[in-house]
C-alpha cells in the first residue's frame, strides 16, 4: 500500500466513525423525541454535558473516559463505540468495492439509514416513518439510476409493492396460525375496539389482538424499500435470509435450553425439516427428479421450516430469550444480497436447486 492510499483509507474510516457517532444521536433522539442539533451531547443518566475530548468516536470510549461518565460514573452503553466502529468499517468496505463515485455516495446514505433503522428497532422495536420513507425513496433512486435504469422504473416500483404485499400477507397469515395454536376451541371475548395501544410502551399481545397481525406495519414499509432496492426475486431471498439471520441468533441459546426442557413437537418439526432436506439432497444427486416431486419436496421443506420457526419463536419467547427483531435481520440480509446476490444465487442454483 502506498502512503497516499493509507491516508485516503484513514480519512474514510475517520469520516465513517464520525458519521456513526452522529447516527447514534439521530436514532436515540428520534426515540426521545429531541432535536438532532440541540441540546449538545449529554450523559443520559446525569445530563452532564459531554466535553469535546470525550466525544471522539471509538477512541474516547476505549482510552479517555473508558465507558464511564466522568460526572456520575454511570456505565456508558457499548452501543456507541460498536456503531461507530461498524459504520467506519462498512464505509471503507463500500468505498473499496465501488471507488469514489456517486453510486458509492448513494450506497453510503442507504447504509446510514439502515444503521438508524436497526438501532431504533433493536432498542425500541419501533421504526420511524421519516426514516422508513427516506429509506424507500433512496432505494428507489438507487435502483433507478444504478441498477435497472430509468426505463425500468416500473419494475422498481413493482419490487416495492411486492415487498409491502409479502409482509402484509405474512403478518396477517401468521396471526391466524398463531391464534389457532393459542386458543384452541376457546372463543376470545375481548372487544378489540376497546383495546388501547400505547405507542410509548407497546404491549405486543394487545397489538396482535387489536390489529390481527403478528408484527407492525413498519416491517411492511421496510420490505417495500428492500423490494425497490433488490427487485422482487432478490427480495424473497432477502426475507429467507432474514429468517436465517434470526435463527442463527436464536439457535445457540435455544439448543442450550433443550437440556433443561423437553420440547418434542419442536424437535419433531426440526428433525422433519432436516430429514426431508437430506432426502431431497440425496435423491437429486442419485436420480434426476421429476419437477413435480421437487416441487412437493420444496413445499414440505417450506412447511416444516415455517412450523419450526413459529414453534422456535414461541419457545424462545417463553424462555425469555431475545431474538433480534425482523427489521434488523432483513436489513442485514438485504445488504449482503445487494453486494453478493449473484454469488448466492449461483450457489443456490448449483447446489440446492440443481438448475
Ligand atoms: Zn453521567
């Protein structure tokens, strides 16, 4: 590496870290409903104003105030340095992929919006309209100018619509599955019109009952943005990827708890999924499978995957485990697919679907 390159990379890392620091503020002040510009940074516990030398991204946390407020000694959340460091690294990564260009700039803006959405979803399980609409609009602009071309604006909008529709179907469809599971023959007599929803302290059970859906509209808007960004084919891949990201977060905690609890239905469902997957894999390697058999096996796989995931989520909720919400998982999967979608589809075609 030449000196010039090192200076450029350092500059990008520092810029990324500073913007990451700003994104923390944007997300947290959206939650606290304060202005982004005023008041200046203060300790969330004692409200002491933060000095400039304590406000240097990552470095201050690690070396200067070491995670504790100077004034009251309270613990300062690790969220700050983690978001700053990740934003810096992702900035550098995107720059290395696409160089100094308008495309890079637009991707960095999308990344910033994704970071803010992820923080508010993780902290509050809430996505704010202003962030969602910005994400949708920038996604459409990115797709129109850098992916599909101005002539194909219709397919970009179709992708957005597909995203919103898909999530609406899942949210409402899953409600009927879950309701059957929970109530059995009992009729729920609560009058849904009397349920009050407090947006500040969301009671998820009341929400599910009142709106007859298992997650909020925020995820539908988010999926509209992802659909515009990726197109409807990759959108489906991204939703599947999000479920995998969530499962990866849950699985280690979950298998640990299998030692304590005896979850036979869940075990049966997961075993069925793995069993069919192995049969499918072996058969497709040995015989050339009829397209209808492939279709039937894939439907069975999807059925047991969804069944396992619903049971898994219930079991995890009852155990007090925390899965990351769907929104952040979808955003993480979407960015991976935005950059590596071609490789992933090639891999799937070659090794999973044998096309
Ligand atoms: Zn303090």
